[in-house]
């Protein structure tokens, strides 16, 4: 039997202070980064751009891949999660944010040290690992949000 993972993609937006843009969805108890699941035949990069537009009303250039996370979930099955670099938002873009799809209640920039107060542990691990990849200007492979070490 083969795995048939769900594929999702999100964007890492950082402000000048290194804080991460998080969204508070109206349909779940924890905060998340902009992004969502890919549709049939839709690439992770395209899904990321579409979701940013649907959630925030912004058309942005999606940057380089930062992380790929193999993240099986007992409740949701196998998942492969991509995080792409996104360029900092301008003041004009921040002022024009519009929650287009009704799924987002608010946004805020959060210090990496405060992630655990806003989101679930494995997303916090994924974001910390992705920030390390961003700092080293390279993409990384993760398993359940952590660097995968072989052997």
C-alpha cells in the first residue's frame, strides 16, 4: 500500500525585527502561518500564493523553498508541508490586508521566542527549524518539525 499524503504550503513572512507573521483562523484554536492545502494538480508554490491571496488579499512573489516537513498526523493522515520564503511586507501591503475568505480573524507578528504561546508544538518546531534554514540561506528537510538525521 502506498502513502497518499495531503500536501500543504505556507509562507514565512518576517518583519524587520525577525518576528513571524501569524494568522488566527476562525475555525481552529491555534495560530498558523499564511498558506493551506494544495488542490488537485496545483503545485505547493501555486497553492501558497493562492492561499495568501484568499486569506490576506495580497498578491506577493513567493520566494525560495525553506523547508519540507514529513508530518504524519494520527487524526489527519500523512502530510507533506512546504514553507517558502516570502519577502517582508511593505507598510502599504500591511495596511491593505483584507481577510477575503472569512477564515482569518486577525494577524500579528510574533517573536520566535513566543511561538509556543500561539501555536501547536509541532508547528512551533517546524517554524524554528525553518528559521534556522532561512538564516543559513538553504532549504532543509524535516520530520515532524525537526531536522531529520539518518542512521
